[in-house]
C-alpha cells in the first residue's frame, strides 16, 4: 500500500471549491428518476444522460473533483467510442466506483438492514483499478425509529465498512466510508445528533481495529438534520452548528476530508447547510459535497431525454455544481440562485 499516493488522491477529492458527483444510482433508483421525467430507463438512455454530465466541461473541470460510477457505467463507452472513464479523467476529475451490492434484512433485528458485497470484493477492486477507478464507495444505512437503531445494526454495518475500507487500501484505492443515518421519520435534530454520534464513534473504532490508514480515506456522512416528518424543523444555522460540533467530537484530524451526502434535502438546502458550516471554521479536515440528487435533479428535468435539451441539461448541472463549489468555500449566497432563475 502506497499511503502517500492514497493521501494525495483523498486530498484531491476534497480540494477547496470542488466536490464529488455521485452518479452511481442503481438500476432501480435511476429508473425511478427517469420515470419522473418520462424517460425509459434503457442502457443507451442511461449512457446518454451520464455522458451529458461528464461532457459538461465547465462543471467537470472547475467544480467536480471526482465521480462515483455504477458498475454498468464504468464499462460503458460514449457514443463516439471513448470510455466514459476517459471523459472523466480528461476533465481533471477522478473516476470512482460504488462497490457495495445493496442491503439485506439484518437477522434478529426487525426493520434494520446490513450492506452486503464483501465476497469477491478483492477481485472486483483489481478490475476496477485496471479500468481507472482510484476511489470506491460503500454505503451503510442506519434508520431511526421506535427502538432502532440497535447496537447490533450499528456494529455490523461499521464492521463491514471497515473491512471494505481495508480491502480498498490494500488494492491501492481510496475508500469513501459512508455511514448514512437516514432522515426519514419524525425524530428531531437532537435524536439525529445522538444516533449519528454513536454511528461515527463505532465506525472509527472499527476502522482502527482493522488497521485502516485514516490519512487515505474520505468520510461521507449525513448532516445532523431532523427527520422529514418531524414537527420541529431546524434552521440552517442550527444544522451547521450541530453538524460541525458532532464532527469535531467524532472525526479524527488525520482524515483528509469529509464529503457530505445530501440525503433527501432539497438542492438549495444542501447548498445552504454546507455553506454555513464553512462560516464556523477553521476546520481540521476538508469539507465538501458528494451529492447525487442535489446535483442531478435540475439537469435531469432540463434534459428530459431529448438530444436537443443537452445544452440546457449541462447548463443546469453547471449551475448546481458552481453553487456547491462556492458553498464548499463558504462563498455561496441565496441571491446567486435567484439570478440564475
């Protein structure tokens, strides 16, 4: 393992003003997204959509540090025969790959899930590295509800995350460690804080046990937010303050960076929260975005599967990427959104 090189890549992934595009939707998830805009989810349409994003020169070269791909996408070529991985590399961004294989019900723990995909991961990582992937992603899902999460669910998911991370580093691939506490439910922000704290502490304990080099990874956590159904929603300032307080308490300074998931927040909410956190610095790690829906909802709608809308889709993507790039330096203002509108 060359830790210097892993650290260089991890640091580049969270470079100031840039963030990670999560374009790794599973076939089921992208079908839902395409259904919403009236586009059939064929392999060709999925390829055309992602090619449109990766050819958005302004967004990709100025605001995107890396792209998380789905297994189908990493092997696909653009219409002109260029591998999609090469389009990403030529923009200066780093190709990455989602390697978990989704979730299964956790035995003896009703309503809780465990992420699977460790079997044969070593062989898969070797092939992904040869194809150009320099980082990977594994998502653990922790739900908040009546009597959950259990310590069992937190422990087994933290253990799997750490095993995945160790396998990645052995394969010279930077692991994105993603323990996501879901924002579904009616819990308040303090309950989210308490659960996320337990999850992060257990995750870092497991990472240490399994000898993962913290300097060669990126953390992808949820922000500290109330559940979507909570009667008591939180201000931008409160989300920023509680999230930063939690991260300072739980995330070692050796970690090069933290790239937040958007987790169902609206485009502007995700941007405003990230921006407000940068007002609370200086911070011991790089702090940026790794958004899927919050970067892609607008370009998907603008594109709507029509070749004549590619420029409009790219323009919408560039705008969201720029807004989040500014937020990752604390330079975003809501008035910039109105100007674009």
